[in-house]
C-alpha cells in the first residue's frame, strides 16, 4: 500500500495559518508568510504552468513531495469554500487546470457528482469521513503515495485517526502568535525524525508517525 | 560585545515544558522527554562530572553551545524555586558543583549576596530586571558569549525586550498538547535561519533574531 503523507508549512509557534481566517483571507493574518519560501521556486511555478524561478534545495523538496502521488485528499474549504453549501456549478478555487493532475478526494457533508477538470485532476466528494476517503484514494492510487493536502483540520483528523504515515514539516522562522495550530488536541502523539533538509530560509523535517 | 544566545529544547507544538509544572515536577508532565536526546551524550555527562556516554553530532552541538560562554542568565525558578521566598542558606538545586563554571546572574525580586560555588560557578542575584542582568553579565563576559539559560519566561522576557541575538531550538519530535509555550505573547517576531544540524532524533536550528 502506498504511504499516506502530509507536507505542510508551520511557523515556529506551531501555526499553519494566521488568525482571522476568512473566505477572503483563507491563510489568515500573516499566514501568507508561511508560504513565501516556495513561491519563487521553479518547481512550484512549473506545477502552476509558469516558467522560470529558482532551483534551490527547496525546489527538490517540492519535487520530491509531489512525485509519485496517486491521489490527494483535502477538506472542503481547501477545495473552495462556498460559505455553507456550494452554489450549483461552483468548481472550487483552483481554476480550470488545478495543479494536482490526479484524483482528489474532498471531505464534505454535501453529496455531489465527481468533477473532472483539465490536466488530469478530478475532484471526488466523500461524505463518509477520512477513513472512507482514504479507502477510495487507495483504490485509485494503488502503490503510489496518497497526499493529505490540508487544511489543518483535515490533517488533524488523519493524525487523530492514526491514518497518517508521514508528516513533513516546513519549519518557517516566523512567529504568528495566534491562528490555526496544526498539532492541537491530538493527545500524546509521537513521531520519529526520518530526514532533515536545510533550505536557505526554512528547514524541512520528515517524520514518521508512530502508532 | 559578546553574542546573547539561548538554546532550548522545544516540542513540535511549541512547548518547552509540559503541563502541571510544580516544584516536584519542574518540567511538567511529559516534559522530561524534551531532554532525553542529551542525557546519554558524553558532552552532557562530562559537564556533570560523569564519564562515558555517546559522541554523536548532538554532542558537538552541546559542546558548541557551552563553548566560550562568559556568563549565564537564568530565572529564579531555574536557580531553584523556594516557593515564595528562599529560605536562608538555600543554595539552589544545582548541587555544590554546578555545571556553569562562570558567573550566573539570577533574575529575582529577592535581594541576596553573591553565592560562590565549587568549580567556578558564582550565582549573582539581580532585582532590576533583564536589562540590568545583561549589563552585569556583559561586564564579566567581555567579548565572550552570554547564555540565557531559561526558563521559558526568562527567554520570553529577553525576546520581548529585543535583547536576544541568537535562538537555537532543539526541535524534538513529540507533541505535548499543553504546557509552557516558548513563543507565546511575543507579537510579530521574525527570525532568520542561520544553520541546521540534523541529529539522530532531533533537529537543531540556529536562528538570528531580527530587530
């Protein structure tokens, strides 16, 4: 079976989004700074259909984490919050050619037909919770990796249910002071450090989640 | 002037001690696990007058962080909490031969004569706050480094006052869920990553504090 992994940028004080998240500002106040390290990378630009960009060790980390992913899982807000129920025809906020290029399983309470997009991405809507989403992702991914893309509440659900094998943190040297804590409410979670990559401005640490 | 630095072990969720800290259990529930990575090291054992132990890259980090320290600064509880006022004759909980071997400036509200110990450690008690403690530490340290030893509240006071140059975090792959957060209440603190050392079980990241 493929590894179930998550990679996410976290501030030094443990937040993966700033305070006052909203539909207009889904990363919260200051939250964009969590992601600045990868916007200039060639790997990120290529994923989003752009040319140029820098090729640093960070780019290799981004390439590695998207390589051989057979399916993604994400929360409803990451697909594209519609404020309560989605309007008919709402296609999420990733545009017509989302960067996933595989099936994406969206955790939601709203039943909905699959939504094929350009470039190989197909959104599937799962109403039976994380375990069901994982089972469906495994069907399409086979031995390839399954990436839990976020947001934080989805990652926490997978951690709490013991469904995550690998957690890669991009540790960003900022302090947000408030916001969405990644690892709150999980009880006694133990991890084992597997590998460390020092980027120019952030540290990438890969942990195996111990059961 | 010597660099003012702090090195401290932190859980992935940002705690430097577990919940329910007390005089009997100053590290709080689970807090001892933050420090397990260094108890077996030769460098730690030597500092405490013991022989043997492992020499890993962690040991080199410990050696580096104690090298060329001209003075330490610590909070009253780290010297040895007496529960309110110290009893006459209370000499702290570091034993007669503390591992510092330099002057140590203890932040307290209780005036007290300097306390010389074996091995070169001399405790001085400073009642005028962090800035005064730092000035006195600079007098004795000259160009050597000044280490802010802890606890978390003392480190936060130094960060809040802009008195810390370097923060080295030993990032320990445990989640404590509650306890003493290192970086809470500091507002918009920015740091720049300077160096990363991957130990066998923890990651050591050195940050420069930006003003």
